[in-house]
C-alpha cells in the first residue's frame, strides 16, 4: 500500500495520473496519458491550444498511445476550411487508421510539414513538436463546448 501511495505521488509530481487496476486479487498502478493544463480537448481526443485568433491542433497523448506507433499523417491543404467535429485528416499507425476531427472551426493557416518525414513525432511529442495544423478561428465561442484538462482527464479514465 505504501509503495502504491509513493508511486501515485511520484507520478503526480511528473504531471501524470494513476489508475489502480485490480485483477485476480492483485493490484497494480498504471500511469494515464499526459493531459496539459491550458489546452482545450474534444471527447474524440484532439486538443486545441489557443493563442489569440489562432489555435494549434493535435491529437492527445491518450490518442497516440491507443494508436501505437504512428507511420503516416494525412495533412489538409493550407487554406482549407475546417468545421468543429468534422474530419480534416487521418493518422495511421501500425495498429489502425483513425480520422482526426477538428476541435475548432476556421481556416487552416499552417500544417506541420515535419510530420511528412517524421510522423512518429506525434508519439514522441504530441503537445509540442507533434502538432498537426494551425487554424485561424472563425468562432471562438465554440471553445466553450470543449473540455478543460480536468474534464478531459475524467473522460480518459472511462476508457
């Protein structure tokens, strides 16, 4: 028990959460994916980091962990209009292909071209170097329908 409490505290200091699993009378702690404060999250596991009138968009740490090693990211064209809740690309991994849904509406003003040659960056740095698109927001009020970090963490606990 003391080791479980210590592990939970240590992971908390690293910004991670734990889930206690019980199976066949044994107990083990499992670290949850990283959830960054200040970002907005869609229940479909995309995030948006807003800076003024622009949102940087990517997939969450939870999503990349579920997908496994990412081998291809389909990027939209700059200038494309995206709508909240609609697909704008695909992430393919060794396990599956998954649509990427836009958490915000607006015009794509930049795409992360580095993902063409290094799609695995989505796995190694989902919140920094692994971003996918930048969108000039057309309706900032939509941000209110997204989850904050705490609500998204609770959503991830369900899976």
